């Protein structure tokens, strides 16, 4: 009996010891905190106003134009955000599987990096044509309609002769 009692006491001591140090024995700890760095957030959309949701997005830093600094996907609202680590011209490219591609250039200033009032300057690009581009596209559309009408009239005229 003393042998069994000794084994039981040893087993109890090991179990208590393991229980007390189990929190310290984990291989890796994890944690998080709110970052004080400012992100650059962009909204991506098609010319129809439809959001570019859940599409592949890549960020290219000023120091490397070929290898992506960050990659991910836009969210449900067509938004994508990143935190630049140095000032300069940053590029964000969003692609869909149908050949549409949106590219944004952001000029991140030193003031933005230090949390000042002046931030990353985003060159906003509208999806809908404006100004001269709008008139050029409208003129091309009207020209296309006239050319189709002329083709139909010429085709009918040849059939009559």
C-alpha cells in the first residue's frame, strides 16, 4: 500500500505542477493593439457605379514597381486600405477576371507618415468620362450610329437595283 500511496502522491504532484505552469508552457503567445499608423483607403468602382467588390488588389511601393508590397482583396464596398512605410508614389492596382483594371497613384508625403494634417494625395480618377473625353465619346457614338444607318441604306439600295 505504501508504494501505491507514493505513486498516487507523485501523480497528484505532477498534475498540480502541470496545471500551475500550463499558461507558461504555451509555445507562442499572440496579441494585438491598435496601430497609430495612418492607412490610405481607396474606393474602387465601375463606370456604371457598381462597386468593385471582392477583387484582387495589389500595392506597389515606390522602391519596387514589380513585386507587390501587399496583396489582398477589396471588401464588399469596393474598398481597399494599406499602410505605407515610406513617402513616395505608391500604386494600387485592382483587377477583375473580365479584363477591367483600375489603377490608383498615391503620393504619400512625409507629413502623412508623421501623422500631420496633410495626407497622402490621391489622384482621384472618375470612372465616368468628363470634359473633352465625354464629348469625344459622344461624338464617336453618334458617328457610329450614322455609319450603321448609311450601311443599311446602301445595302437596301443595292438590293433594289
